[in-house]
């Protein structure tokens, strides 16, 4: 869960939430195909624990609404054609324009001219969806039909990240971290300690 609020430094919380969700959808390096829900309103943020180790929880009706939005299934005719979706109550979207919130990316050709990449995002019309405990809610969906095909497994990508953290002295495991691309966990051995 990510919370965007003026109290936490967000000038436009809804815009920031949509852009963050779009970035998660667009740069889905593990091909998790996320379905993201967005809602707004008053919530309570609670911290529990000590200064060294604590947990944070967020409570309130918008949390439940965002979770229900994340669970909205795409319409049958769209379900096989999208990699991820962003769903929010239609009243949140209001009369915004998708291109204004998610401007197209530009690139440079070899000759120096700029070009505009076609957007993989599509704003779907408002539709009514039954949500548990909330009745029928009008939602808007942003579908991403761009697909990402990772060249590494999730496990090997994670191992590579751990190796980089270890090489930069940011991770201190109880076993020797494997070399990137070396495969699964079979070759990991415990570190020698003086204990």
C-alpha cells in the first residue's frame, strides 16, 4: 500500500497515485501483472513498535474501497488483452484527460529528431461494479496492454539484487551470496564465523 497525502509532501495526491500506479504497471520487470486500486478520503495511519523496528498500518473506508477496486476483473472482452489495470471510483477521475495525467514518452532518433511513443494505456468508459459491503460502485479503469517479458526468473533477479547489496556492503547475510546468474539456491553455503 502506498499513501499519497499533502501531509506527506504530495502536492496532487490523486495525480501522484495514478502516475505511481502507471509506473508500477509499465516497469513490471517480474511480469507480476498488477491490478491496482486507487481511492481517496480520510484515513488513520498508525505506527506500532520501537524507533529501531516498527510497523505502519492504515485504516479507513478508502483502504477497503481501494482493495475492492484492485479486485475488479476487467470486462470479458478486455480480459485477455491487458497486462495490468488501475481501477478507481468514477467520481475520482471526474473529467480528467488520460494524456494529461500520463503524457506519452518521447525518444530521440539517430538523426536527432524527437518521436512520440504510442501509449500502452487506455482509459475505459465508466461501468457499474458490485463490491462486497459497498453495493454498486461506478468505476473507471486504465488498462495497460503493453507486455513485458523478463529475461530472468524472479528468483535470479532477487539473487542478483542481494549480490549487489552485498558487494556494496549494504547486506550482511549468514551465508555467502551467490554470483548473479549462477542459478537457484543449491550452491549457497553458510559463512564461516568466529562464534
